[in-house]
C-alpha cells in the first residue's frame, strides 16, 4: 500500500506543472478580457449619463414653466384659424336689434328694481329729519327776544337748527324741506333789522307785496336769484322766511308760527 501511495504522489507531482500552467493560462485570459469589459462598462456609463442629461433637461424646462408661487404658467394660446375668426365675425353681424334690446333689458331691469325698493320700501327720497327742540329750548332759555315756534304738518321736514350769539345780537336759524322738496330757511334775530335784511337778502332789497296772517303783516321781498322772502319787522325782533319755493309755502310757514 505504501508503494501504491508513493506512486500516486509521484503522479500528482508530475501533473502539478500542467495544472499550474492551465491556471496561469486562464488568469492571462481573464486579464486580457478585463479592458474589454471595462471599455464596455465605460460606454454604457456614458450612455446612461447622456440619458440622464436629457431627462434633467426636460425636467428643467418643465420647472421653468412653474412660477415662483407654485402655479403652472398657462400655455401660449393658439392662434385662431382665419376660418374660425370669420365665423365669429359672422355671428356678431347676425345680431339683431331685438337681441340688443334683450341684452339691455337684462341689465336695466335689476337696476330699476333696486331703485324702486330704495324709493318705496326704504323711503330713500324722504329728507333726513333732525330734532330742533334742543336748539329752540336753548334760544328760549336765553330770553333775549320772543322765539316763535312753528307748528307744521308731516309734509314739512326740519333739516338743520343753529343758535348763534354775537356782539351784534343773537340769531336762530332753522332749515326746512317744504312739501315741494324745496329748501326753506326760518331766521329769527334781534340784530338790527335793516342790517339783517341786507345780509340775508340783498343790499338793494325792497318790498314788492304784503301778506297778513294772525294779526300780523308780512312783507314780500325778492331775494337772491330764484329766491323770495317774507319778512316780519317787530320792535324787538325780525323774522325772515326765505327759500327757492313758491309764495304759498312761505305763507304756510308764516301762518304756522305762534
């Protein structure tokens, strides 16, 4: 058995160069193929990088279309074909006056309804009324001259009231809107009557008529353009009723004074 083992060992040793040679040959083949594999890998890597640049470029273009606030910018509108433009022009030319009237009615009817609601429901045309009682009470409390207080109907609206005292005297002014929606001013003062008439009317004012009511006689004066006035001269006061209205309304206010 020892002899047989030695024989096998000699055979293995005799085959060792062949095995080593075969391994070295395989290693040389692997090394010779390495540049080809590396070269193929480099080409593939360059192709991948080229594709990535194309993808990044496409994505960058898409990102440039997105504004800073996150909204996508709209695409440029396509030009209208000449045939479509001619068709739209033809449709506009086909509109009849009836179509235009209906379009106007759609706009005007809501406006008319709003105006009617404002006027009749909200009483939009009614003048603003102020409380003149505190002013009249202040003038009466001063006891500088008798204060005449008017008693008027609901169709008269008080719009303002002032009581003013100066070195020349004191003056009560009450503004009204008469039944014809015209402004009328009632003035009661103990300022010199002639000076007051020149200030409130005109410097050359002269009476043109008379009006008697309640045992007192009023004088009718022309005022500034469009105005006329009734003036009552008392020893301790002067009352002027002036406004751009007809004489009947001035007379009604004079009659209402107590």
